[in-house]
């Protein structure tokens, strides 16, 4: 009996983890691309629009790492604007031209929402015999008496604004809004979030 209970408990936990994982990930919405732009940027200046140096450097570093892994040179803004207030537009444009970066990627945090999702009822054990289950069927028991459980979990959603600009003209090349749904800490979402952005840029033939 103990073995059966252990298996059913593990099964229920696995179902909960699977459902939570299924709802996790980054979706890119409101996507736009300038169809008149041809070719791929050779070097991208990555700018995390945040005054918080910690998250900013983590996001910029991951974008730089993944861009370089795909053959596109890149530089993180915090390496050239390490201290002080957020750089002005003119300072960014001057620095990108100095570095021979032909595009600027801006990653901006919009908001963070929280909520909870309740899954449909799940049976986590083998149905009991009529005599054992009778009281529950007649309203004299609980769902746990017949092996039914409502699995639920909390989640977070971070919304970001992304845009790629041409350095020479200042005009936008590509943009999108992103929504990342996750559990746990946001730092672990930086890599999969960046990966989702890279896939979209590759689909648009802006990177390899």
C-alpha cells in the first residue's frame, strides 16, 4: 500500500510540474520588421534600458554571447558606459559609431504581473470500490476520499519591449513585445528569453 501511495504522490507531483512547464516560456507578440531593410547587421550594440546595473549586465552579456555564437559581433553597453546615469541618445549614437556597430539592440523592461492558474481536477489514485466510495458519492465525504485533487500553481509574467535600430539612420529595423511566463526567480529566465529572441531574429534573417 505504501508503494502505491508513493507512486501516486510522485505522479501527482510530476503532473503539476509538467503543467507548470507547459505554461512557461517567452512569447513574442506585436512583431514588426522593415521589409525595405536588406542584409544583416555585422555588429550590434546591446543596450539594456535599466538603471539597475546587475540585471542590465546579465541581460546584455547573454545577448552578446548568443549573438557571437551565431556569427554576429556584439558589445554590451555596460562595458563602455559602466557607471553614472543612463547615457543620452547622442552619447549612445556617438559610441556605436566609434565602435563601428551598425545596429543598436534596445531591451527595455515594461512590467511584471503575478497570478495563479488552477488546473482541471486530476485523479491521482485508482478508483475505490463502491462500499469505500459510497459516502463521498452521497455528499458525505471529500474529493480526497475518492482520489481527486485540484492542482494549482503561482506564476509570474514579465513584459519586455525590444527594438533593433540602424545606427547610420536611427531608423527601426525590427521590434517586438515579449511576455515571459515563469515560476521561481527571473534571473533563470534570461537565457531562454534571449534564445527566443534569437530564434525570431534568425527567422527574419537578421542574424544567422
